[in-house]
C-alpha cells in the first residue's frame, strides 16, 4: 500500500475488518457510495448490480449491499449503469486562436472540459495536435489547465497538425526527436500519430513506426488522400506492427481502400491484419463513419477494437455528437452494451498502455460514469448524412473524476456535494 493516500488505506483497513489508525469509530470510511447501479467493468469481468465505494479519490470497494452508513455521501444509481470513466482515444483538444493552425492551437479543436464530462468521458487522448516542437505549449495551455485527464499522441510532423503544406513537409518528420520527446513524458505521451500526408511515399508512416519502436509506444494512422493512392493492404500487413492502430475504420475516403469491398464483404487482408494484432478504431469524426461500411462489417463480425469520436468542432455538430451518442449508434448496429463499454474503457486503456485506467478495480482512480439507457424512438446520422432509426440512447447522468462530481445532469449527487468548481 506504499504510495497510496492515507485515507484510502484507512478505508481498506475498515473494509477488511481491521482498525484504522486515527479513524474514529463513528467516522464512515468511505467518502461516497454509489448504490444499486448495474456495474459493467470489462477488466474485472463484472456485469451485475453492485455498489461502488470511493475513498480519497480512488475505488475502495465494489460489492453487493455495502452499508449506507459506511459512507459520508450516498448516490442512488438504481436503474442506471455504473461504468469506468470513458476513455476517448481519438480527439482533438489542442485548442487556441492561432491563425491557420487547424488542430494545433487552432479554433477547430475544442477545450476538453466543455465536451468530455457531459458524455461520461474522463480521459481524452489528443492525437497529433502537437508534435515534438510544440508539445510543451500543449502541455502548458491544455493538459495542465484541464480537469479532464488529457494524454497525447505526438504527431510525426514536428510542428503538429497545422494542416496544409505543414503536414506535407517530410523534412519536419524526425523519428529520433519525436521518440526523445516521448521519453521525457512517459505515460503522458502515449503514442505517435501520422495523418494527412498526400504524397505517394510511405516515408511518414515508416518514420512514425520507427519513432514508435524507439519509444515503445503504438502508432495511430489516419490514412487516405494519397495521389496516387497507396495500398491499404500494404499498410495493414507490411508497415504497421501488432498493437498499432488504424483509425477511421468505417470511412469512405477518396484515395484509400475500404474495409468492406464493393460486394459488401470484409476484405480478407483486413481479417489478416486483425489476426496479426493491428487494432481497428472507429474515429467517427466529421467525415469518417459510413453506415455502408459499418453495417456489413458488423454483420460479418468485424466490430471495432476501440470506439472513439475524433472530437472537434465539426464532428460534434454533425453525425457524431459525443461518445455516449456514438456508443448508442453502435448498439443500434448490433453491439451489446457491455461490448461498447469495453471498447470505450478497458480496450483503449490497454491500447495506450495505461492499464491504471478504464476499470473499477480497488485502488484505481475513481473515474466513474453513471449512464442512463433512455428508451426511444431515437435517430442517428452517419458522417455522410444517412439516417438510421434507433430504440435506445445512452446519456451520462453523472460523472466523477477522481471521486469528485464534475457532471450531474439531473441532480443525483447529494445537495451538499456540488459539482467541482474551478480552481
């Protein structure tokens, strides 16, 4: 228990029936008890109605019938789902006001706290907004000023995702400098991103993979728009490694092959890539999710490994909206509630090698989302304007970040426990 907060250790001692030094007999060991919710936790194999107790910002117990008197505050989650805080593995939150900066300190990216907690997200990964040259700016202006846990995939382009000509500059794609910056911030920088290069060469992908090898982190590839087109088969089977991530899986992008062929069949090389360990991420975005790809793929059993939003100002105001809506959309295509929760919690946490996140194991950060499954009818849009009717939609009722209430839609938290104020 070395390194754990003293109040958390005291709570565990009381739970184990042992005396906790300095804790009065009439002092409840837990700060908060979430009572009677249906807990879904993929890592720990939980899919049942249980209680969740929190102490000192950490999960202290997940069990049946934890006494209410053991907690200072109680939240009644009856009829709701209690899940680990969602992990959005593909988003753009390096926001700013720089002119012609696109998703690297530009206005198309979003301040995370305004768009995470309200959909149950407690951890967001900015993928490629910053490169090795401007990561320090991103860290100072966004990471350190956000209540949301913000992680990063560094762009292989040193200046980040500035758009246009900046992302075509092969001279600014340095594997060694990218890996060196990642090594400075282990656990905070969790991968390498390559995107938006339009040339006929594999150089950006190969340099990103080289940086990933040096830093021992995965690579995420946003692939397409090459002139002439590059082979999706070659990308997945020859350039990416097991554990690397192909995002925008269900997109229809000019100059890029598709996961599902013209006959409606998942390409054999896509199945082969999954078998060799390449991960497939949704990355819905503003133009990267098509029902004409997703529907036949899921019918054939080709579900995503991870579900992410590609959050930015255009996608949130289009068919994507937010992660809770996206999970609902995939449930409408046949995925189960436990499966979509796994794909937005434990699966992305494992993909980015942050296995302290995405679960409700004792000692984990008390990042928790309480979700309501609202009955429809409801409707969903893909990124190309096609509509599908649905029967249910997930909504975030309440979100905890390290045990503090940061979103409370209908006032479930006790009146004495206000939503966390700004520092």
